[in-house]
C-alpha cells in the first residue's frame, strides 16, 4: 500500500512539473524582438541539424516527399544566412562556411536528382529559385569589396537565366516539374532577382514588373490571393489558395513588392489564421468555410489546421513585422513541439523528424533580406490568448493531486468520527458509601 501511495505521489510530481514547464514555455520569449535580434535557441538547433544531416537526415527526408533532401539542406543554409546577417560582419565566418556547404550540396548531382534538366529553366523553377536565393545569401554575408568573383559570376549568370525564362513565358509561373507549376516556386525565384538587384548592379526591374502584373491578373477568385496551383501554360488558377504555399509566399513576396505583399498578407491572415477550440493561433490549409483533403505537404488536417503551414507562417509573420502573431506562434510551438534541449543542441519532437526542425529553425530566424516590411500590421492576436492554455495546464497539473488530497481528507474524516474508548483500568473514581 505504501509503495502504491509513493508511486502515485511520484506520478503527480512529474505531471505537475511537466505542466509547470509548459507554462514557462508558453510565456518565455521564443521569437526575436526585431530583425537584428538573435532568435532564442536557433544556434543550438542548427548544431543539431548539421549533425543530423551528416548522419543521413536528408536521405530520410527524401523518403517522405520529393523535395525532402533538398529542403533539409537548403533551409539549413538559409538559416545560417539569416543568423549571420544578424551579426557583425567580422562574426560571420561560421555562417558563411556553412551556407557555402549547403549551397554545394544543392548544386551537387544529389541536389538536382529529383528535377528534370529538360525544363526551362533547367531543373525547373523550384530548384533554380531556391538555389539562387541561397547563392545571393552567400554573397550578402560577404563584404561587398571582397566577394568571391566566381560566386558573383554564378549568381549573375543564374539570375540572368531565370529572367530570360520569365521574359519568354506567357505565364508568370514557370514549371517546377514537367507539366506542373506552383506559384510559390516562381515567387522564390523572382525574389532572388530582386536580391540580385540589391547586391549587384540592377538588371531585372522590367522582368519583376511584368511578373507582378501577370500575378495580379491571375489571383484566385475565391480568396483574392495567389493560387496554390495553376495551369502550366497560361498560369490560370487551377486550385484555391492553400496555407502551405501561402505561408512560403508571404515569406518572399515582401522582398518583391512590399505594398502588394502587405495587402496579400492581411487577406491571408484574415482567412487562414484561426484559434481552434480557443487554444492558441494556428493556420488552416483551406480558407475559412472550405475544407479539403490533406497531402504530403500539409500533413493531416485536424479541425482544418495544417501543422506545416502553422510553422512556416511564423516566418511569414516575422518577415511582415507581425510580432504579435510571430510571438504567439513561436510560444505555441515551444509548448506543443516537445523540445528536447542540451547545452549544445535543441531539437523538437525528440528529434525524430529533422526536416521538421529545418522548417522551424528557418521560420524562427526569418528576416527580410531586401525590403523591410512597411511597419507592423494591426495586431489580431489578443494579449490574453495564453489564458485558455494556461488554465488547461494548471488543471492538468492539479488533477494528479486529487486522489492524494481525497485520500487524506477521508482519513481525517474517519479519525474524527471514530469514538474514543478509555484505556483499560480507567474509569470514574469509586464513590464512597457512608
């Protein structure tokens, strides 16, 4: 009986400590306060991610979806750039070395393997756009007067090839795979052209202007946003705007046209950011009032919410200066992401899915590279958003103690009801009889 009571007490202590830790993670700052502040825990996340990539995490991710290997390496390199740009120029050596390592992986045969060399541009706009964005990031980390000439030449040549493909296309959206086009991929590619013109002598302003005009003519009629998938020839919308692509689009669109991006972001936030069951912000895969199937990109959709879109929207919110939403999403991730920390590393979901860590660390470190956001948008996240989750955590922490408290109360009640019996030999003194 004593062993059972001790076991129950131990369980109660553990559950209460876990609830207390959850409360701390819910309120402790988890997102950077501004574009120059270093995000909490990101350096340790990058240490874990590099170890995981060296141990084959890219190959594991490739087994999950076609761009898994590519994204695992690309997002690692892009986060190194984000972190390096937050630091003084003299303190960017590690970031530059690691970003170059990631870029070399993307340009390797393994990085190009899932993509077709017969497309225009070669290997498709997905591979070209993300790779060229990282090329520009590598240059951005270097002092302008000391950039590697070969790296400058490769970035300029790749940008020119992308611009030529956009100029020759009747659609603003180039194919990523044969016969398939997703606007998000072209958005990344056009952002890399804007990055080129910010780092090197400007060349691609007319291309970017034509691209924006074509995008405005082909918005999703249901939401007024850039669609998820389009006709590969005409660029006409073929699928409603979805959270997984919107979250990435809004990380890059502000680099191209800040005013247009702000209008699109506010529309996206209104239609896709929700608070299911009142328990914190999350992002729907489909707009409010419309449900649809999940896929390998969105994952399962409980209550219509996509975990991957929610994670990446953290980066979009930071790029837009939406510190209220970014902070809420970051704290929510600290609570539900089950982070495991050591003095040198930090991983989420016990490190079981490193490519998920790659998306999260990239989102947490997100900052504009070309065009700063035009001031923070009006906040839509209540300052009291943590209250329902906090109450739930307090309840979870208190519940295991109820059996202990109930048992003690019962013992007290029994002791009070038990009649007192005098000890043997005691009793009223004898009465003297006269």
